[in-house]
C-alpha cells in the first residue's frame, strides 16, 4: 500500500497509488507521489511513465480527516503536497499516461489534468466537488480537460463528467472496459517508449514551453483562495453543513476533501 514504482517493460515505469479505502491521500502521500514521479522521469532508462491506482477509484483528493484533526498545518501541508505532485506530473521529463478508473475527484483531476495522455475505464467519472466540501482549487487542471464554459458549469454545480464525455472533447485518449485499463495504458506507453529517448525529453520540454497557461502559477493563485476560505471559517461552515445533511461523499465515505 502507499506509492510504488515498477518497470513491467523496458522504457516504461508504472507509478501506482494504493491508499485504502478511496485513495484520499494524506500530506505524506502527495509528497511520496511527487518523489516517485520525479524519480521515474529522471531515470535515463525511462521513456514513459504510467500513473495508475488500486482500489475502487483513481483518486479522491486529500484526506479531510487529517485536515480536521491537525488544523492549519495540515492545510498548508496538503496545499504544498498537491502542488508538488501536480507539478511533478506536468514537469516529468518524459510523457505521463494516466490510467483512470472509478472516481477521479479533486486532487485526482489535478493529476490527470497535468498528464500527457489519459486512458480511462468505462466507469470513470471526473469532477471537482470543492464547493460542496468547503474547498477550492484545481480549476486550472479541469480547464485542461474540458472547454471553458463546461469547466465553470462543472465547478459551480460540483457535478461529475464521464470518461465517455471527456473522450468526445479529446481529453481522454481511449475508454475501455475496466479489466482492460492497464493493458490499454501500457499499449500507448509502449508506442511512446519506442521513440528515441533523448528526443522524447526534448519534445516534452518543448510542448510544456508553448502551453498558453502557466499551470504552476495558475494553481498557486487558486490555492490562495483555498487558504482564505479556511482561515475565514467559510470552509468549516460548509463542511459542517455538508456533514449534517447526511452525505457520505462521492467516493463512498466522509474521508475526502477533494481539494488541494
């Protein structure tokens, strides 16, 4: 359990996350994920990284219980951890393929929005339930998956969008049955890894250099409002209202913050 790295084929590194019950990561988990992705990208033998997860869903954001029990220090840690993990995926020296199943919420969208390719299972859903959980953030990354007005509609309503819908927008490369997900991700990773390794690294740097939005600066700007909502008491008020309404969360229990 936790974060692991394996090399199933030459040139391919698989970074896996398995944090039961719903892959809602604590602060240490976000930093561990960032370290694993950066290490995989620095390995001269790696030409493609596949980001995957075990359990019922890809990622359910940060662990809200840690925020509730440890207070402001945990919020600062979660902000920094998410920032590092998202940046690690975006800045990975080689292409990153995200293999997504089940729920991909909050911080999960941050990871996927920074990946180079997304392969998803038929049951995958993506969303930012931030406004229902007293949080903000990751609109920067959702905007890389859907058009601007759809991003705003999803953000303000806290609704989710399916893998099939994202496929129509071109942000999901393939949608496959759950049991074929890893195979499909490895298939495209294998195609990428067959290219010249040095040229791939130059290509990744070139594509990042022409992005119209600086994702690090944009996300950091969002995080300021996340922190403001917390210190002003708004975040706690919304979380209390959400909890008193009897909801258990999109990921199946009350552990997820789905923010960062």
